[in-house]
């Protein structure tokens, strides 16, 4: 390579590192945690985890089904449920318009996929939030699907695993959305009475009404590394209490240190961890 070509390459590399060059979305991706520009295929091969800093990227709910449920074992429930627009809510766009956009973008009717599956042979009622659907917000459809999932678990004497990824309650449904926190919590109380386990897996980000209900109500609460978990965001808290927040505030590692989560598990080990926990927590001979 001639010296001037080399220099062009070097300049390009430098620009990429400084974020000045538009990154080709198809080939490269930028890590949300360490800001490193990484070859997308490398991230994909690594379970969508940053090879530099171990940040776990958000992934579509369908892919989690493929990765965590045994092949061919997933039987989806209530996929047809669709939100109505009881408040005729409109901000920049009408609520039905936002729903339609999210449906087209994700191929889902709403922000959670629920079904029955096995994980390494362990039967489970499995729910996965889809963050790309209106920020994984908890509206009446999400609440209803989670409640039905838990009720089915009680009926069949099975455990429940829910992967959370959410910005919180869905403001377009006002109080109906907030009621889902109470509804899903009440269903979990029934599961507890039936002595069946509930494992919540908190992924980046889990905030607002979801962290304040089903997120933090797990018998075992697992987090993915570096996931942001909290109720209000750090900026809002900082502005309200007017104080510097401690380093690592609202990250999975900080929460583990302070007793708010039980385990941080890397994605590559998560399937086996879930299976082991389900086996341990449901093999008490009480299964119907
Ligand atoms: Zn990184």
C-alpha cells in the first residue's frame, strides 16, 4: 500500500473512533456502554454482547425465544390481543397510529410475547418484553397477557420466567396502564400461594412501572450485566435531589451490591441458569 493510501485509511479509522463518520448500520454498531465501534457480525456471534466491555445489547423478543426455549417447544398464547384507544389519546401522533407503527416495525401485536415452553427440558410459562414496541411499555394488553400467563402457570403447576425490558407504564392508556401493575402483582401473589416459582430477568433497560411491579417481584431476580434498572432515570433523580449520584448508580452491578438483585448472569450462561433454577424450585413433588 502506498503511503498516501495508508494515511487515508488511518484518517478514516480516526474519524470512526471519534464518531465523525456516519457508520454503516449494516456492518458496524456502536456500543452503548463503551462507545466502541464494533463489527456487527462479531457482536452477533457473541450473543449480542460487546466483546470489549461485556455490555449486553437489547435484542428482539423473538430472538430470546429462539435462544432460550428448546427448539420447537414454544407455544404462543394470546398473540392476537390488540390495544384499544379508550382515552382517544393524542400527543404528536394518535395512539392507534403509534401502535400500527410498532406493529409494522416488530411484527408483534403488542409489547410482550407470552407462551409455554421448555428450557433444557424444564417446562415453563415464558414471557418476553419487546422493547422495540413502544419502549416495551406496560399497557392493558401487556398486563392482560402477563396475568393470563401466570394464571395458566397456577393451573398447570408450572413456574414463570419473564424477561423485562421496558420504559414503564404506557402513558397513552393513563390509569388503565397503571392498573396493570396491581393486576399482575395480584396474579403473582396467587402463584406464590400455589408455591410455584417466578423468576424475573431484568435486561437493559428495565424502568418505571415494570421495575416497580413484575420486575422486582421475582422469587429470584436475575439481571444481565450492565443493565440499567431503576424507577425514575438517573437524570431526573439528580435534578430532583440536587446531589451527585454514586458511580454505577442504577446499573445491575450496583443493584447486586446493594441487595436489589440476586444474580447477574451473562447471556451465554443464562439458559442453563434458568433451567437449573426451575429444576431446583419445582422439583418438590407438589407438581399437579
Ligand atoms: Zn462495549
